[in-house]
C-alpha cells in the first residue's frame, strides 16, 4: 500500500527555463546571448558544487561572474538566476488533492538561492511533510544518500513510496531502492501511473484551487 508520494521540484512542480536566465542577463548587461551561454556552460561544475553545498552563495556569485565576465551586482545576478521558474498548475492541484490521504515529500537538487526565492514561496510548500534539499544533505540525485534522507524523514519503507521526477536517471535510482518511480512527461501520464501504483488521484482540479 502506498503511504507517501514524493515530488521533484524542477519541471514537476515548476518549469525551469534556463533561456530566461540567459535573456535576463542579456537584458541587464547588453552582452550577446552566445557569450553568456558559453559562460554558463563553463560554470556547470560550479553549479554542481553550489547545489551540493560545497560553496556558498557569495562564492558561487563571484566565481560565475569571473567566468562569464559579467559585472552585475550580487542582487542583480540573484534576481536573474532565480526568475526562471513557472508553476505547473495541475501538479499544484494534485498536491492539494493528495494531501488528506498521503504523506507528501519534496526532494530536490537545488541551492540556497533557488530554495529561498522559488521553492519556499510556492503556495503548496507548506503541504509537504518532509523536504530534502541537495545542498543541505550534501548529496545530489541520483546518489542514494539523498533518497535515504527523505525516507528517514517520512518514516516509510521504499515500497510504500511513489517518487516522481522528470529525469530518467533519478527515477531509476529511486526504483533501485525499491520505490515506485514515475517519469514525469505530462499530467495525464502522471495520473495514469499513480492510479497504476494504487494511488487515488482525481483528474479534476479541486473546486477551491486557484
């Protein structure tokens, strides 16, 4: 019997638009998009360090600025970096509908800025019974440790959990631990897979959802 449903954040609760980050930086600096994209690509290892909690927000900002040749203030950069998320309304509605019957978990590879600016403010955040963040536990999906942290917080066995993510590798890791994994491709597919796992999930939006 399923007792808990665990959600990824990016592209499951909210879409993530990296192009918007590039556009934000272009608008603020006047630099060509290709130059900024190349700088972001060069910063990939820094992003991983930041999301694993190995470097601070200050260090991340200074090192990315140096790699990209940007001259933004930290607040300008932070605003551009965080303004890349948009709510996926059907997932929000689903969380509201599941809450009375299941324990809910949020499991995300993320960093302090994205958590404070994008994750914590979403209106469904208070509905989660447990939250596991990569930069806090210093492990990123698909590492086993981050899933174990969530299972410990929820006090459930893996086979009593459904895990939802948009990245196959992360779903596979959850399944390897014994969870019921669902690769998020659309809301309709998600509902069908939840039903297949024995989770009662209404198709319609709750009447009080806005």
